[in-house]
C-alpha cells in the first residue's frame, strides 16, 4: 500500500514538473518569436535573396541590402 502511494506521488510530481516546464517554454517562445513589430515592411536583398526589415536595411543606389558586404558584392557587378 505504501509503495503504491509513493508511486502515485512520484507520477503527480513528474506531471506537475512537465506542465510547468512546458508553460515556461511556451512563454519564452512567445517573447522571442518576433523581434520586428507586426506589420513592418520587409525588403528583399538582391544579392543574398533574404528579407530584411526596412528600418534595418542599407539603402544604396535604389536597392536595399542586409549588410555592407552584400551591397559591395552586388554593386561591383
């Protein structure tokens, strides 16, 4: 009887621990899911073909780039 009770307590403890860990993971995932404001305009880098938030992009000669290296490579063609 005592062994059965200890087993049940152990199972309840494991379930509670798992639920808390899941909730903590879900909360942190929601915080880091998007680092850009919703609805922010994204622009395409013509060199590496990645999208960059317009406020972080580098504008050179009418094109938006993710970095100075991509701008340099693209404009040197």
